[in-house]
């Protein structure tokens, strides 16, 4: 079941003129493509898109489009924002079904920081990846994945293999067991996936 329903209308006038007209009328222009069908120019209701952005259900989730009572499952492939006002200007939507495997960025939540012996000893949590790209069925996109650091000492790290992924999900990077985060000594460097040490990622001090 889709997390968000958006009402759409087919946009008869295409090109920049049609897009500007849509925005003047309080709509967001977009294009619906994929699924072995021709691309279709559409307009979406601005307030519905803003609501989806604010509640986190627009990006990285399956969406249901409603056009005059007919529905279509999609994901948001791209959204463009105004450089000054940061309001949505254009959307690309891709047709999917619930079982179709797609690639999507999923955020990483870190748990167990208060129990980590390495952090208790003055180490720092160096976050290498805030998001991980997964291959996952469109109907089972997780809200986030969890990286547990509760048992980590200074010098330890969390790899993608340490994370319990949802059923049917797999990382798009399949040729190596890449690093999600490390526990470093204060002021220490992070070891990147290619083995070189560099000051990478966000440092959370305890």
C-alpha cells in the first residue's frame, strides 16, 4: 500500500510555457514515465506535494497517483527546487508495481551510542554514510535501517554486513563490505572503503 496519494491531471500544454502556467495556477509540473509506456506531462497539487515533503512520505516511498478515479503506483525519481525560495518546481515520477525491485537511498539511524565502550572512553563516532542505496521491492521500502554501535570499541567499525536489512533488500554496492561508521580516537582519521585514511564523515563527540 502506498504511503502517499497525490491527485494529478494531464497537462495538455508542454514545454516551459506549460510549466509556467501550471505554477501560476498553484500546480507543480511533472513528467510520468517508465513502465513500458510513453511519458505523460502531468500537474500535481502544490499543497499535496508540500505535505508529502513535510511528513517524509514523498521521497523514498511508493506513491499512489489518482487521476479521475484511476490509480497508478509510482516513485519520485527526481524533484527540482527553486534556487531561492526552495519550493518544488518540477517532479519526475516513475511507474512501478509493489513487487518491482528498485534502487532507492535509505537513511541510516545509529543506535546504542550511550552503551558503546569506545564512546565511553572518549572515542568519536565518525559517520561515513548517512544513507545507503538499496535494491528493494517498491512496496517494501524501509523508512530507515539501523546501525548498532553499542558493542563497539575504539578502532571498531560498522560494515553493511553488520546491518539487518529488510527481507528482499540488498545493497547496490555488491563487490565489497563497505563501512557505515567507525569509532575513532579523538582526532583520529576514518579509514575509507579503499583502505586510505582520510578525515571523512560527520564526527559525533560523546
